[in-house]
C-alpha cells in the first residue's frame, strides 16, 4: 500500500508496540447543526497548532462503512487519514470497531495529542461515549476525556423546549444532560433576558455541567480540553463540584432534571451495586406517579466501610464504574454525595431507599 | 522510570544530537538502532532511511519465498506483515462450500457482506431476552447437534490432517443434521468452523496447513437449526504435547468450569471475569481482553456481553431463561492480541500459545444447564483422555 512511502511519526525510544504508555484523550463534541461546533473545532485546531489533533466528523455508522476519513491537524496543516473499519469480527469483540480503528491508526502513524469527535445533531452522545469509555483493564491507547455540547443562544431554548411525541426523547436535552461542559454560543445575537433563560434551562436540566458563554465559539482551551471528567484524577475537584450542586426545578413536564442528596455514613459495597443496578439496569424505582425513573448521567463520591480512600461513582446510561480515588477521607466526615440526571426522578424516594438499603447500620445522618 | 542508559546519537549523517526518538517502522521490521533526535531531522534523511525498510522487506520476502511456494501452497500472502509466532497461513483456500437449499438459513447467509440485519437492529441494547419454554426446547436441540458436530471434529485431530479437512467434515456433519454452519459467511467468514492453532487466540480460518505433533488446536463450532444457534469449542492436543501446553489447556478448562459453577439467578454477568482471571493468574497465565462471551439464541451474537477479565463494566444480572456463552481465552504470555491481515485470525502479540473452551448455558431457577455438554465419557472434555 501507499503507506510505505509516507514518512511515519517517530515514537519515543522506550515505548514498545502493544504497551500503551501514554493515553490519548477523546473529547466528544455535540450540539445541533448551526450551534457552532465546527467553528469550535476550527478554533481548537488553529489555537493548538503545535499539537497533533485528530478530528472525526460524525460518529461511526451502523457497520456499513469499510473506511472512515478523519482530519489531522499538525503544525498548522490539515491532512486526511483513513480509518480502516475492518468488518471482520464485530461479533464477540469487546472493543468497538471505531475504537480499534483509531488505535490501529495510531500504532501505524504515531499518537495524536488529542482526538475530537464531532457527532451529528441528533446523535445520542451516551452511545458514542460508551464506545470510548472502556474498562481500564483493556489497556486502550485512548480514554474518554469529556462531553462538550454547544448550544445556540438564539435557537437553543426552542430546541430544548421542543415537545416530542410520547416515548421520544428531546435530543437537545439529552445532549445537555450528558455534557460535562456546555458552551452557550452566539451570545452576541441575543438580549440579556433571553440569555438568562437559556442558561437557566440548561442549569435546570444538568446541575453539574460547567457553563461557558461565548461568541464565535471562542473559549479558553483549558476549559475544553483535558477535562478528565471520567477518571479519578480529580476526586477532590469532583467533591467540590458535588457540594455545589443544587437540585433543579423542571421547566417542562416530562423534562430531564437533576436530583441530588447526601448521606453521611459508610456504605455496604454490594448493596450499593444492587441499588445502582436496580436503578440503571432494572429500572425498578418509580416516582410518585408510578413512572419509572430513568437516569442518563450519574456521579458521586462514596465511602465504603473499611476503605480509607474516597470512591468515585460514574455512570452513563447503563454503564457505571466505581473507582478508588487518590483522596483519603482522613478526619473528614464520611459524607456520600450522589447526583442523578434523568427523567421522573424523585430525590426523596431515592434517598429513602438509599438510606434503608445501602448505608450500614450505625452512623446515619441524612443531609439536606 | 527509565534508568540512565548509554547516550544515543541521532542516525542522520552529520548530526550528533541526542536521540530520544525511534522509527516505528524499523521496530515493526525488527531493524535495530534507528534513533533520531527529531521528526524534522528524520524527515530530512527519510529518502535514504526508507531504503532500509525496503531492503529488510525484500530480504524477508526472499527467505520466505523459498519455503512458501512448495507444492503450490502460499505461506506468505501478505507482503510486509510481521508474524508474531511461527504459524503461517497456508493458501489458497478451497472455494466456499454450499449448503443445500432445504436447510434453514440465518439472515446473514445471503447478505453480500455477510451482515446480520437482525443483530444490527439490536446493536447497543443491553436488554437480555428471557426465553420461552418453546425457545428453550429449540436451544436444547441445536446445542445437542452442535455437540455432535464437535465430537466428530475431535475424532479427526491428529498430525498430518489439515484444518481444511476438519472443516470439510464439520460442514458435512452440519448438513447431515439439517443445520447451517453458523460461521459460514458471517461477516464474510469463508469457512464453516474456526480452527485456532497454538498462538491463534480465536477465529482461525481452516486452511491447507497440516497439524503437527505438539500443536494445540481449538475447534469452534456453531450450528443453526430451526431458527436457533448453538455454540461450543474445545482445545485438543495434536500428538504428544509438552507439559507447558498441557497446563495451559487444563487451566483454561478449569477457568470455564469454575465460571459455570457460579452461574445462577442473581449473579452479575461482570462477576464471571473476576472468577476467570483469578484462576488464570494464579497459574501464571493471562486472560484475553478483546473477545468476550455473548448472548445466543435466534441471534448468533447478542446481549449480554460477557468479558472474561476482572473489573469489567458488563451490564446485566442473570435471570432464569437467559442463554449465553462463556468462552475464556487464556494465554501463556501476555494478553495483548493482534489480527492478521485476513481480518479474522486473532493472534497473541508475543507469539505464545493461547487456549480456549466454550459452552452455551441456560440459566435455570437454581443454577444453569450446560446445553452443549458432552453426553459420553462422563461429560469430560476430549483433552482429558490424553493428559
């Protein structure tokens, strides 16, 4: 093939093929057409011109394509690369085809510094995120850094409030629900009052997301890249964030909102797993109207009896993980904080079940 | 952290700067010492450097060309591919075998790219089907037939027999039982079963290679009958096999059996990986991460996903009526895998051996039923007769 003539990217001497030394962050960028995703991407590429960044437009299709193009920006130049989506074994393969294709490409052509994946306006970022949120045990070259959603200040409110037929989800809301960072763009096109409404609506859906307001998608890149939203590095930062989350009021019936509670005490690990599974997999818990609670995003810091480290909880749709953080409880009270983003959530019901089934007998003090 | 090593000098003629970078193509081709100080310097000497690659590939091709064209068998079909172990493909393959028209075919059998629309439709869902009593009967029947086919394949395993010959027998055995051999044309897989020798982890394609004394061979059978798939595999010894290989195969079998022992309603699917990895590691072996067990019934591969390694995020809890496979692949060396240019054959990156065993299981009220169990010889796996 033609590659033999291409000059490959040099690799550091100590690294061997097959042993991932450095992991590359993947940032998923969502948002409706016209919100400013492409502008954001271009901005990132030009600002970070000394880094090697791969940009993949649109998520991977339903296994129909054999190849997919991606753009690589390096030293101010943009060139095209091809991902080979070998059709071979889609069946019992743990890693998604798209993920493997990216790893293969990096092995041949050297590692990128960042990978940006732009999804279509109607995509479920949760599904794309699960492609990259792989078990640490898989030793992937790639890790999920965070989900960024771009919202049009002028039309965003309309998109978020759009009523969908029964059973169908409002994609704009879902994108906000899953975002680690929400960029409200084109603020120059709206009045203060409208902007407040958009901001409040976003906040009402997702009590955790960081919100930035921009014109022409101009952001400080350290706010967009290296978010580390899915790993334990920033345990202390997460604790802070969780403490600041206030539960939200719905702006619409049937809308997505954020519920949160805190309970002090040690938890039984097995019981917590059962609680999470009953909530995420079995969808056993219902609100007062008898509608099953549906969680889109889940984050928390918990304490297990006998473990001196704080444990981080992360969940996207049905996937969840519990990981020990480097943070120690030390003399601090063992306050478990959980944040749920989803539909039909009832904080009191959740808290009650949590206290009665998960918290170990002994020190039980319900927080606000 | 890297210890202090001898200072390396950049390869570029005239440049004596410190070299901290290496050419990745040289690593792949086994050329030592291609150290450079920077990408720019490397680009500068690229025109002459790439000749080293060319020469290495030509040398390799020459030595292999001598062996590879014996008796019209091509054992080096992919120019430039660096094999991880001693095994080579033996081409060409015989043409795809037809299946008589009166045998019910799965949807992918007639798709030009072998894609299964029914599987694609459910891709990404984690809802696990609870089989009705009729479905369960269908699964019992097909799994028994799959077992019969595997037992026939087992009889053929001896030095001198080619994997294609085994595949031929498997194909005929399926047809005789009015079964469609599930692997055939599944995403364009060219044969009716998978044969994986030594360092091949799984999905080996039967070809002209004759089995050699000392090999370990896994034959993976899946058959489709009356709308259901049944899947199982066993690793066999070919002739006299060394102690290390015996230990590997024995441990792999134990990993599967221990996992099966834990199956009952209420157990989380992700727990199986913990059991398997614990036992494999205790014996000094590693667990392949890239391939997993899967739900199976009217679809060949569906929810749940059953990884075999510890600490995985598999979704789902076992309930009566669930049907799925457990199929751990255990390795002598590292767990990392790579795929041959044929797009199927998965091999260990370090070229060391890998073994596998598989059963299709039905979760019952109290535990599970091993649908693909052997009915003779006390249900013992074939290799045990040769230990």
